[in-house]
């Protein structure tokens, strides 16, 4: 494994599919002539009123982020054309603007992504000596809920109209953003996907994400171990039309079908897409009543895990093994108390950092990898306190 340690360098490497298309710039020679100064961290204000933009952080929060230091292990099997853990050699113009439109800004996962983004932007400014109005800035926006497709589309319309230097997108619905991505391409705005992809790969420069299919397989293997490799299990999934959730569900299903003949997936329940749909909690409760012999549940993200654990408080007389995805505070406490078997945890901090690196390379029309795998780690009571796994606990 290759290890990188320090504030100025972080993880990454990727996943998915995707084509290339960058915006040509001619900036490198002029950047080398600039005076080098010590900068401050910078974030540009979010613009879209219908979304919930990231609030300006307090000084205490800024200090906490500045102290966030991780050691990152990169997956061994990646042969990348660039080092996505470093901003060295990325000579961006003064005032470069990097726009992020993600699924949500409130969960521990997305807060950790933002921390990685901020660190990469801070490192760029420090390396290039940009201060005050010269600084590279970023915006970080997302809907209040991860199912609000319309809010995300509206934000994309606004962001593209503002003509940022690069657009970094985590799509709520993999088929909903085509018009906005086409507009970005027409305006010479390269698009980097993080976390969750889109249908139109030809409109995307690169992807920084988790190998969600493989992670779904890992979740299936762990759940099967916990239930003795036989019995009924259910899947509680977020975002039926999201690429990441679809890949996790498919990986889980394929692993069960191919390698665990005595395990049966009795139901896949999805997060409601519109008001009035059956809630996640109601779906879980119905599954518990319909399948009294149920032995296990797989939850595909942090929010689904919290909801499942809440409902299961009403069924303490039944031994249900729960495997989650993503590590929030609730998950950490549940693992320690024995209510949660474990989670497949992503590396959002590194993913955010790598996305900025990929976006910077796209701005400069440099070669990028089609996909950069951020990696994942199984976390349970046996390894949750290991120092090398601290980066997988979203703080």
C-alpha cells in the first residue's frame, strides 16, 4: 500500500466509468511569475437560494478542520496517471472558482467530503501564494434531502449560469442532469463526478468515487457471516435512481446469488421519492411483520442505517443482524453497543480532496484518469478503535 500523511496531501483514487473533455487554458507560464505568499483558507459563498448552502464556518470549526490530519492508504491495484493526493504542479489562475453540487450537506459523510475539498483548496492557495482576492474559492451546495431532484437541478442551472471554472457533481438522479451537463460542455466547463455518477459519460471528464459494486459485495459477505450463511435478509436502500445506491444493491444481490445459496433476499425497500409515499420507517416495520424469520438487514447509506436502528428498537425480542454503509455518530455508538454488526465505510475526506485535484487538472487540460477509487473499509467492534481506521469515522 502507498501511504501519504499530512495536511497538504490526501488520499484517493477512483471508480466508475466516464469519458473525457476538458477546458483549454494557457495559464502555467504566467503562474510561475507570481510572488509566493502565505494564504488563508477560502470558500466562496453559495449562490442558489432554493438549496441549503454551506454556512460560513466559525473560527473554531476552521481550526478543527486545519488540524484534521489523516494517513491515507491507496488501493494497490490502481495504475493512475496522476497523484490525486497532492496539488503540486497545479498552477491555477488567481480567482479560479470550483463549484460543488452534492446530494446533501448535512450528514457526517458530506461534511467530511467538504473538509477534504476545503483542505485541497487551502493547499492550492498556499502552494501558489494566493491571498485575499487572488484566492481560489469553492462553493458547496446540496438539497435539504437526498431525494430532492428538482432542488439539485435548479442549483445546477444556477451554477452553470455563473460559469465556474469546473463543476463537481454528485447526482441525486443519474438521469436528471443531462441538460445541465450539456450546457456546461457548451460553455467549456469541465465536469467531475464524485460519489455518484450519471448516465451521460461522454459529458464527464473524470469520476472520483467508491467502488460501490464491490462495496455492496463486501456488505453481503459480512452479513452472511453474521447470520451463519443462511436465512432471510432484506435491503433498505436510498435513492432508487441514484448510481451509487443502485451499484451497492446490485453488488449485494449478485454476491448472495452467486455465493450464498442458503441466504434469500426477501425484499428491497427504497427511500420514498415524493411526498405521500410510504416512509422508510413504515417499510422496515412492514418487513419485520411480514417476515418473522428475518435474520438480517443491509442499509445502503448513513440515513437508512439510522432509520433501521430506530425501528428495530421496537423489536428487541428478535435478533436481527444489521450491516450498514457509511459511519455517522449513530453508527459508531451502535457498533460499540452491539446493535449494529458493522458498516462498510467510505473515505469521504479523501474523495473530496481527490475531486479538487481532478477538477484542477481538468481546468488545466491535463490528462486525468477516467476514474479514481477512494476505497472503503469494513468497520466493526473489532477494528473501530484502530488508529489507521480513524479516517473512516466521519467526525
